């Protein structure tokens, strides 16, 4: 990230950080995480979440999970994966404030599926946070588009499958190698 953007990041007074899941916290698999045994934490992800917690920043996950809409994964199976994810954060002495998942496929036209901002609006409402004091960290163009549509800041991480975003708006703060690098740039 360039110096001007690092200065802008350090000056942000954030109430809420929203994290995409796949490609940010865990390895982004072509078929998605279908069972907890598929989950693989990305290096530094748990440490980054702990750093956010220690800074007093609320942290939530916003994730598209179309395997539910495709019938590959049930809601109960997705919830079990998320419970294991939360358990995996306990050694880092932290738990997420909430998890928002859109179970719909891209063809469903759901308003909560990123790049639409519905998941972000739900998280903002739950946290009673302002968009201009909220940052989304994601690995896909759809994450950046959802953040822009919701009026939130965004950082792209290169640890997932998504290429660096194109045509980002004024609330996009650049790219970082991974979640830990992104979080470190906030301090």
C-alpha cells in the first residue's frame, strides 16, 4: 500500500471491520468449504482478528455462501462450520461479534448477496455503526463493490482468488498481501 493511503488508513476512526470469509480468513477453495475438514486458516488470520479485538474494534464476517442455495450445504452444516471457526479463534482470545451469510446463488438476484450491499447493511444495523466508520476487507471485486454501495471503506487482500479490483471508488484504500498486512496498516 502506498504512503498516502497508509496515512489515510491510520487516520480512520473505525467502529466496525467487516471481513469476507473465504480468501480472507481461510483458504478459498474452488468448491467452497463444505465440511470443517476443508477449512484451512490463512497464515496470520487469527492474529489479525486478535489485533482488531485488542484495538477495541468490533469485527463481523459477511460472506456469500451459494453452496447452501445450490443444495450442496445445508444451513445447519454452514452453522456448524461457523461454530468451528469461532472455536478456532478462541485460542487467539477472541470471538467474532457476528456472522452474516447470504445462502443464495448469483442467479437468485438476492439483495444481500455481494456485490449488492444487503449483508453490509444488516451488519451496520446490528452494530449500530456508520458506514463512514466501517471498513470491509475482502478478496473479490464483489466485496469492494458492496462496500462502495454501502458507503464503507474497503481494502482488497491478495490472499484469495480475486484479482486486484478495477474501477474502485473513492472509499477503496488499496490492496494488501493478506488480512494481517491489512490490519497492521490500520495502526
